[in-house]
C-alpha cells in the first residue's frame, strides 16, 4: 500500500469561543487528502490522535493504521457516478436492441 499525501490543512478554533488564532492551543484537527492505490481519499485527524507537531511520516503511519476511517473524495465519487451512469446507459441500450 502506497500512501501519498496531496494536501494537508490544519483547522483551529478557540476553546473559549473567542477569536481563533493559528496557535497550538487553538489547533483542533488536521484534514488530509491523500492517494492510496490510485484512489483519492480524505481523513480528519483530531489533535488527541495526532498532535500539531506530527511529522509527515507520523501522519502517513496514522493513515495506514486508520485507513477504514477515511472517506472517498468528491472527485472520486464523481468518477464512480459517471461509471454507474455509463453502465446504466449500456444496459438500457442493450434492452432496446
């Protein structure tokens, strides 16, 4: 399994409901878009699971251990829908012949 991170964004929120700043105390989670076996997927990693100081290798290891928690991205869903649409169209055309 080859995991390649294509995008990683940190999300912040003030604990007291005040102004959020990009400081470690306000770090909430990391959203990572990655590819595994040619499929683009997304996973959110909360700070209790992996701190803000985590290295890329630690993020990849976390993803590998928690791959079942990841979701397929919108781009991949669009490709899947196009495939289903084509299969349905093929079946309809066969039925008309």
